[in-house]
C-alpha cells in the first residue's frame, strides 16, 4: 500500500476503504488479510458516495464490517475473537454518540470498552482461530485480535482532535 499510496482513489471515504480492502486482502497472509479486507470492504460499501457522514453512518458501516467478519471467519461473540472487543466498542459508539457526547469522548469510551472487553477474553476458551487449537490452555490469556482492536481504538482516541 505504501508504494501505491499516492495513487489510491480518495474520491470519497467509502471508495478509499474499498481500495484499501483490496490491497489488504491480496497482500496480508493467513486469515487476517481476508478478514480485515472483508471488514473494510463492507464498511466502504456502506460509506461509498458520501463526502460527509454522521455517527449513524459509521455505526452502520462498522456493523456491516462485523457481518463481513462473521461471514468470512465464521466467528460469533463469545468465541474469543476480535469480535468480543469490536462489537462492544460499536455498541458504545452507538450509545454515546446517540446521547450527544462529543466525538473525542465517544472514541475514548470506545477504547475503554474495547480494552475491558479484550481483558475479559482471558476467561474464555478460544473457539475460533489459531488459539482454538490449544483448547482449554487458551483460558488465561487475552485474545490477540480483541486486544488489537483495543490498541487501535486507544491510538485513535489518543490522536483524536479535542
């Protein structure tokens, strides 16, 4: 993506996400590329053609991402995957933004929710992904994908304009 960065179509955020989705799917190995690529593709499809969008559009795009992840990875909540952090963070976005909270507070609340949810995966046994091969030994450690969601949202919250 770095090589093609200047040539990626940025006519609108949705189109940009769709282009990034293709690159991610094609270039990241294992299941991560297809899962993240599908998530970005589904979000981009929801946002395509919109120069501006509100929190409801973002929630719709993120929920479409979740459906894409479910379809591609066959994952559900409670199976010790990134879904266990992402879905609660989206729920927080929807609730906090609907309550009229400022965007910076909403993003920080999402990050807090995601971190707590990721930490809660310690008590779960992995049912999907590579960690599922370890069975009961997966209990006691956080899910890497759930923690990745938390770290991404924390970085976004740290960098969000006040």
